[in-house]
C-alpha cells in the first residue's frame, strides 16, 4: 500500500519519503497500488466526488497546480511521461462518470492513443471495464465511503477548541478514518457559517492533514475550496 507514503510526502515535502519508481512496470501488484493512491488523493484529500470532472477541470486549466500540494503531487508522481492521462481516461469512462457534460474530447483521445499504443507493457489501460484495477487492492476498502467507526471512540479521541475553530482527531487505525472524520463533524458544535479545521492523526502513520467540511458539497477536504469544488480560472 502506497497511501501512507502519500501522506508522509505531503506532511514533509523536504523529508526522505519517496514514492517508488513505477514507470515501465507491468506487474499488477506494483501498478494497482500506484493508481489506487492517485484515486485516493483525488477522492479523499481533494474531495472530488466526481474524479472525472475534477480531472477535466485540471486538464482544461493546463494542469496548473495553484500552489496546491495535492495537485503538485498528482503532477509530479502520476504525470511522469504524461501518464496522468491514463488515469483521466479511466475516470472519464467509468459508468459513474458517463455524463454528457463530462469531457471526453476527441483530440485528447487521439493524443492518448498516440502516446500509449495498446501493445506497450507499461500501459495497463487496456483490458476489461476497470483497466487500471482501481478498487481491487485490499478489497477496495480504502475507497469505501461507509467504513465502520465507533462514535464513542471518536468522541474520546476528539479534542476541540470552539474559539479557535481547531480540532484534532487521533485514531489508532487507518482504514476507518474517513467515517471517523464524518462522526467527528457530527459531534463538533455547530459554528454557523464558519468551518472547523480538523487535524487527523493516525498513530501508525502520523498526520494525515487538516480537513474542513464544505458547506456546499458536505464533503471533508484539504486545501482550497475552489479546487475541491472546481471553479473556472480567470
């Protein structure tokens, strides 16, 4: 699993944490966690409910990162050799994203085919309805939106200060953190039109980052809201 490394790189960009080399690999045991981690960054950290539309916005704005560490990571790790386009093509062709408004331009597709012919070993795009095998690692539990969490345990491990609007959630295990964060949000006092900033810490891994809940999408996310809920660049 590469997801903890993603958090460690984001928490300490100048540290010694390195994402393993994967370009040119054909082993699914290597590639599956790579694309799983890309989906995790988009879905769990940026908080895109529709990853395809989020990537559409990213490409339409020429992969500008807006100084966002998560977009920078997507570009630096997964766009080596323009491989992020594989992930974009996967996202745009999934059943959940088959929306007439979702971008699947012919020009982008032609460029994709030219860059990644079907006979190259490192191109896992071809084969089956889920060619990048996202959701297969560890039973797909890392992507689930309904992971179990004990609300009493969350209450006992949630520290908050209403005046500063800061809270800290400390967890023993990694898997249930998204649902635990949802539980924490229900337990924190209502701030009206203001947001809580919640630091999530998982003991085996460390700091997962600071999250806030969008009043528009109701999703917990990191970074700027105009990236979480993509807005056209002016």
